[in-house]
C-alpha cells in the first residue's frame, strides 16, 4: 500500500486528535488516494490508487465520511492555524476571501441540491440555471513566494442549501449573508489577537451584515453607485431631547460624483490590476454613513475608481475600517480574484464535482475535504521548494518561469511515487529493467493527470 512520506505526514498528524486511532489510519489512506488518483475522486478510486483494490473491507473507508464521528469545523481550525503559522506567523494583518460556488450534482438522493444561477455561464444579459450544491468557502489570501502571486487557500467550506430545502423541512431559511456572518464571527474567535480583513463580492454588500461583523473584522466589498450615503451625525446640542439621529445630511451618490466637476480625483498607479499588470486609475475617496430605512447605519470609507482611458467601467468599493487608505483597499480587494482561480483549480486538478457520495453527512464532508486538499498540497509544495524539489516541466511551445498549482501537485505526487515505486539499487552494476528516461516519462504523465 502506498503511504505518504514522513515529511508530508507531519501536517497530517496535526489532525490526529479529531479521530479515533483506527479511523485516523483510514483517513490517511483516503487523503493519499485523493492525492494520487487519476479521474473521479470517489472512495473506490482512492483505494485503487493506493493499491487496495482487493481489500474486502472497503466499507470501513466509506464510513470515514458517512458514519465516523469527527468535526469539520475543528479540522478547519487546525488547518487555519497551520496556514497562519507557516505563511504569516508575524503579519500585522491577515487577508481572507469569502465566496460561494455551485457544485453541479444530480440524483434524487441528494437532498440539499437546488436550482441556482450559474455564475460561470451567466452574464448581465444572459441567465443560466444549474442544479447542484451551493458551497461557501473562506480562504486565506496569502502571497506564495515561489509563485510570485497571491493564492487563495481554503480552510473552511460549508454547505448553504436553498430556500426550498428549508421550507420542505419546516426550518427557517439561512441566506448567504447569514452563513457568512457565522463564518466571520467564528474566524474572529479562532484568531482573537489578529487584525482580520475579509474581501467579498457584491453578494455580501449588505448593511445588516456589515453592521454585525464590523466590530470583529474589517470587510471590503463592492458598493452600489446609487447607494444612499449620508454625513456622520453632528454633535448633539446641549439640552436637546428626543431620539438620537442615525445619520446626517444626504451626500451625492457616487454616480453623481462621477460627473461632478468638483470631485477631487487623484491619479494613482495600481501595481497589480488583476492580470493586467500595473495600471493607472483615477481615485476618489471619502467617508460616509450608508443607511437604508429599517437597517442600522453602517459607517464606511468608500473608494471610487475610474479609468482615464475609459476602457474599464467605473466601480466603487467600501471598507468598514475607516483608517485604511484608498491604495490599501484596492490592493486588498484585487486579491479576491484568486478565490475564483482556486475554484477552477480544485475542479481541474482535485476532482470537485466528480465525487459520488449520497448520504447527507458524506456530502457535507467530501467537498470541504477536496477544497482543503488544495491547501495541504500548497503546504507540501512549499516544503519541497525549500529543498529545491519543486520542479517546473516546460515544453517547447509553453514556457513559464514560475510554478503553478499543476506543478505543485505534480511535484508532490512525484515525491510520493518516486520514493515507493522507482527506487533503484544502490549498486551501479545492477541491470536496469526499465529505461530511466521512460521511467521519468511515465512518472511525468501520471503526475500531470487530473
């Protein structure tokens, strides 16, 4: 049976306290198989990948997901602490991204599936629906030195069922913002002495959500150009009676500020504007109270961006931390794009949407495990990089100077397979039955397979 090298087992051993001794051994086998398997990430495929295709008690490994008692939330906390200790042990702040994705699944036994808008195939003018499971993932956005860019590393992924699912069971529906609030507050409890910055798209730009978490974390999201903004409440005159004011005078909307000749614009060069490199943008910023009737007032700093060349549509951002400057808010928000990259990578290389669990508990565990595998592989690849074992395999028609996730998972797989199946004799005179170039090519094809 194939096992992980000792250098990789050190991170896995941190999770030993979550399981009984027997279940932990079975869990390690599944993690190894999930790393090495080519094709679908099912339990049976994982067992074949580690050489257990003839093992008759295969039901024990299914039970790790469907019956065994262990907590995904405790596992998420352990993984988060591993990440922080490895990549940001002394950082003054930590940046996280939160977003949802749809896992396309079919089957009458999958109770939590619903009909959602397909974010990949839909556009502003074209609406596409898909059936599947909706997941909300919280990721650490941290620079990876050997990749020369920020990666989004998932550690907490939760299932957010549809409204129909809750109605059929007579339960109160929890919206995306409700799940996000719980996840953010949980994160603040896990990291009580850190400044936490969370970036999100416009789905999380809700006044009630901002108000409920602003004392614990700093949120940076998009802001509607027609949002109702007000001045801060002026000092209350002495002796005045009555209810306290929630807002001051109405400010112009950001849409009006775009065409206002009195708006003070500052031209700023953004070093990394998504994947376009450095870009010059016109920036305007200010503070305000974002208020809507029936909602609590939300003090924010808004940032309005405009392309001098007119090639990019104007956009607005908000921060619940009023002390951040415009450049910091833009830089933090741009990191959010790496969350979408991670969603694509876990589908392409880790088999998300190919698993076939039907029981509720197994479904709730399998996808978070695959998302966490992205993070574990990144940790292992960083360890290999320090040993100069993180290898890039360029082609004549495709050259790259920095490793990507495909190189990371290939190098990790290479380390596992090379140690256990292609160790040759120490004697130089021994006959080699397998031509070394062909052995390298075989390993290369296996490591690059999704």
